[in-house]
């Protein structure tokens, strides 16, 4: 009888759940698929490929961004990065041990990962070892149970079976360190290609730890010079002398007695290897394949090849530094295989408007000089990365160093790029439109005096105001403030030489129409307001200031970043942390003003906010919280007043590829925070979005909440900072919180920390004065 009741109850519950789901459909509750709060994504240049390995039916390719592999069975491409398993960034080389079915992944900092079907095992001994100089692992040679690692300081022997370091050989003169680039083995002798020549050692020597058991060859012309790659083929040793001059490499072949020249037409060799009875010689722009008769059977052109293999099906696979993985199955045909992403890791500025993200990949020296990077920018629109360079836009071939971006807020497909020397580039609908310089702006934009015309039109910053006027800083010229009015007219301003002929950086427009300008390299700030009269200079107000505290002492005039928060306060990033102007609207009319250093408390210790950090980037999220990027400490999220640290991300606790943050930008529609670093871009899905003016766009995801879901439940599209109460169908409150801007999150648990029961839950949303409210529903199946 009890069993029958239990069966009836189960059937009854299933009916209830079906009815609840039907009710949700009738009340227009939608199901949304969204990125979960706390999720990281990487947007890295997998096209910078450096090495390739055949792993059964997959081809693994190493890039500076991480690993990716191509499955030959179904043509699928998958990535393996620090975000989903790898222990580090900047892979230097890979190799696959068929005996142990293990892919050895080596890094520029000496770190090692062992990848098998079941796990990723990290060996960090070299990385943690106190060694003078660099620890890069340049090559991996397998002999029986061991992997011989060619390192920047010598040779390390790794026991793959025991997953531990066995030995370290310092083979330089007197047992000193020497940079080892590559190794090979002929069955009896080890051969090492180093920066000081070629070395040989008997593998059966009782003490390879003794440098005297490593013999350097002297019977070849460049015996004491750098050799970058070595391999065995047809029972002979092939080694490449890496010349210091262009096209001065020489390949030598050793028959056991003498070293002789090989193919003298190859003059810049990147790698030597053998695959399936073929010798592969990789040049800068070509891959050559020779058979055992030493006939060249393939000569394949690539943009910037680094390494190549032949697989068991005689398909050539090339790791190329511009195009990623290249497949060459036929003589002239090639297929590029690469995960979507930007084509370069350099990030100097990121800007987002209406879900459209743009990246500037230029830069400046620390002295604000040119580094002469070719003009390069990227877009991330509709989840697709596209890169723009001289290869795709011939009109920008001679341009260099794109350093800032301004996106038209009324037309997000209209984008302006500021260069450090060549003026401004305008795009429309992802197409090149125009270059602005002295010649076509009525000389509003100026070239640095006594320099080649239009080669030193340096743009320090750009931003749009609410009337669609584009404000520009033109660095190191007589009239350094420029405006491109909404009607297309160009004007510039001198302001009585207050900031003429000095370096000028970023510009922002505050809510009260004041313009704040960064004067880098210890020169403080400049603030001005034209009072909405572009041509009437008599009513302009302006002031150049130092960052003084309330005692009149300079906090720091070395300014790196600036942002206005939602309350109109101005936050400044310096080389000594963060300062704030709490009443900036009075700064042009009042001589009694000062900057404040917020006090941050971490683990019970109080100090000025990020006092020991150089704050290189600032972004304000939808909840008025502040994200700070630093040059050495990673990224920080603090409360709206700067008094509480919420998050600190760095290379050790997050997928950040570098602690040097160059830019931060937030997609306020989604809450995704994009971090530009010295090694590329990653993004983090935060819990704050910009608040809406009404509740018309509210939705909950996931909805329904399924039994196996343990993440956060997100309520989006809210009016800013509303109070959110969640009740069961009987009106009992199970959770209450305040929204972060336009978004609130719930972990699915009640006040006692227990997961709520199956049922419909009502979400009540109300602003502070009760003038705006909204009710929605969600189904919890537990």
C-alpha cells in the first residue's frame, strides 16, 4: 500500500512540474543561454604557432597562446590553455612520446606539463629553481624512459615514467651554463647544438654530469659559434650554424668522421627534423623535404614557418608564426587551421560600444617615442575576431603604432584609430574610409615641428562628447587640443601655451562637459571647458594642475590612467596608486580643491589604495565598482568607494597571461570585463551590468534551473541598484539582495544555505523609492 502511495506521489509531482513549465511558457518566460558569472574566456593569437606534433590521429600545434589540436577524423579544432588545464602561458616547444602516450609541453619559464588521455601533470622544478638567467626549454629529445630537455642554461633529464627530474648537465667550459637549443641521438652518442658550438657525449659515460665528458667539435669552420638546430637522418648528423647576419646560415652534415657542407642554397634555417624517412628543413618562408637520396621532393612556401612534420599519411603539417597550423596534402594546396582570435598579442587600448569591441595593437616606448609597429587593429563583433593590417588594407601600409580608439556612440560601426605619428584612421562598416592629418583637417592636426610632414602627427587620446564631437589630443605641438565637430569641421586650441609642445595622453569628457587630459611623464593633469562655444575663446576656462592632497603636497604627477565614475567623481591612476577628485565640477571655478587617496583595507590591514602599484588602467562597471589594471600586480576590483577589495586576479590565480595590464574595457550589456595584457586578451564575466531605464528587458537565466546546475542564477536587465527579493509560491522570502547595476545573482540557496526545493519562485524588483517595480518568475527543478 505504501509503495502504491509513493508511486502516486511521484506521478503527481511529475504532473506538477509539467504544469509549472507550461505556466512559465504561458507567462512568456524565456529560456536564455548565457555565459555564467565567473566564467573566463581567452582571446589569444593562436596564429603565432611555433611547433607541431603528431599524436595518434590528432595534430597538436603549440602557440604562444596555448595548445590547439586538429582531429583528422572529424576536422574538429579544440584548444587547451591555462583556462582549461595547462599550468602556464608561453609554450616554447612540444614533443610526443609514443611509448608513454604522453605529450610533453615545455614553457619559456622552464615549466613542464605532461598531457595524457587521462590527465595533465605539472612538473615545475625548473621554473621554481633559483637559476641565474633564463630557463626556456628549447627542445625535447626522447630516449627510452627519458626526455632530454635542451634549456637556456644546459640539459635537463626528465624521467617520464616517474614524472621527476633525474639529472641536470652544465656542459659549458668549466661546468658553466651554456644555452642549448636542440639535441639528437645516434644510438650511442648524444649531440647538442648550443650557442657555443656542437657538443658530443657518449650516452654510456658513467658521469655525464662532468662537463669534461662532453666534447666540442672543432673540425668545422664555425665550431665555436651558435648552432640552433640539429637532427639525425640517414645515419648522419645534420646541424645548422645560425649566422648573425641575414642569410648567413650554413647546414653541415657529419658522417662520423668529417663535417661537410650540405645544401648551400638554404641560408636561414629555423629547424631540422626527420619524419618517416624524410629530412625536413624549415626556412623563414619555405619548407623543404628531402628523401633518402637527398632529392628535394617538396618545396612549400609559407608566410613565416617555424617547424614542420610529415604524418603517417604523408601530409605535411607546418607551424607558422602568422597563419597557425598549415596543412599541405598536395603539392600546391594549403589549408590554414587556427582557432578564431586576433592575429597578435599586443594590446594598447580596448574600447567597446554596443557590443562592438575594438583593439589597438600599437605602442610607445617608456619615453613616449615610437616603436614602429605596423598599423594593426582587431574587432570582436558577433563573437568573431577580425584583424586589420597592411595585408588587408593597403592604404595603411606606411602607417605605424595605433595607440588609441574612439567609437562613435551613435554609430558603433564608425571607428577612429589614433596613431603615434601618422594622424587618425577612420573606419566605417569595417572598411577603411580615410586618414586624417595636417593636409585634410585645415591644419587642425599638427606635425611636430622640424619633422617629416605627416610622419609625426601624434595622437595621445580621443573621445566623443554627448553631442557627437570628437575631442583629440595632438601631442608635442603648438595647438594640442583638437576637435572634429559633429558637422565635420576641424578646430584646434592653444590655451595660451599651457600644454604646448609636451607629451599629451588620454582625454575624457566628464558629465558636466569638462575635459580632463592626462599629461604623462610627471606633468599632472589639464582640465578645460569651452562652454559650448567652439569659436569663442573668451569664455573658455582651463587649468593645469598637480595632484595635491589636502595639505598641499604632491601625491604624484606621474599619471597613467583616468576614468569618471557613475557619480561624476574622477579617478586617477598614478605610479603611486589611486587618487580621486570627489567634487570635480568645482575644479575650474575654485582654487581650493585637492585629490584624495582612498583607504583600502585588506585582511585587516589599511593602506592607501594600491599605493605600491603603477595603475595603468581604470574601468567603472554598472554597479559603480572600479576595476584597476596595474603594471605588475594584475587586476583589482574594489567597491564603489574604493574601500573594499572584492577581487584580485593575477597569473597565479586566474587565466591572466600576464600581470602587466595595459587596458580594461567592459561590455556593459553583458558585464564581461576585457583585460588587455602584455601577452594578449582575456575576459571575465562579472556580476554587474549597466542599469536600464525600465524593466522591459528583464530576464532570468538559466530558467528553468535544472537539477545538475550548481552555478549562479542571474537576473538581468534591471533598473540600476534595485532591491531584489525572491519568494516561494506561498510568499516566503528565500533570498534578498541588491542588484549590481542592472544585474543580480542568486546561488539557488535559501538563508540557511540549503538548495531550494522544486517549484516556481517569484522575483520582486523595486527601486529605492518604490517608484519602479517589477515581478518575474523562475522554475527551480531540484
